[in-house]
């Protein structure tokens, strides 16, 4: 795995949030999706710092949004995954899969509960 694709867990969260939002992935929408994915409080400032860092690494593009004309509108950027960002996310997912499978092989009693949760999650969609 190329070293350029090594990302930190919080970077993984932000990349996944951008990917999940898909369109109009600006800071506050990425923050809301990150809260949902993390299922815990996330520092909003950390989201913006991480978005800038991932853009600098080339994992995200940042396009200035067109003004809406609404009162109080702030200049904002819309983020989108690049090919390198998708590759970094995929490499991170593969690493997490290996770690998770290793964990399950050592804790087989958790496998049944995980299987039930997975089936329930995919059957309700």
C-alpha cells in the first residue's frame, strides 16, 4: 500500500462523510454527517481543519460555492472526493476489515450478534 494512502481515523470519518453527502458537501453538511456516522460529539472546528488538510493532500477538491443571495450568506466551499481520496478511503476500509476480521476470529461469541445486527441494518433499507 503506498504511504500516500495512509489516513488517520478522523480523516477516514471526514472522507466518508464527504462521500456519503455526495452533492453540496460543504462544511456544515459534512459535520452533520460525521456526527451521524461517529454516533458521538465531533468538534466542528476539527472538521474544517481536516477538510483543509485533506484538500491539501489532494484527497478532496474544494470549489467555491455560488452566492445564494440570502441574508447572512457566508462564502463556503463544496468538497468532493478525488481519485486519490477514493483510493485512500478504500485502503483504509481494507485495513479496518482485516482488523475487524482478526478481532472476530478471537471473539467468536460476538460474531452471532454482529451477524444479526448486520442483517437487520440491511433489511430495513
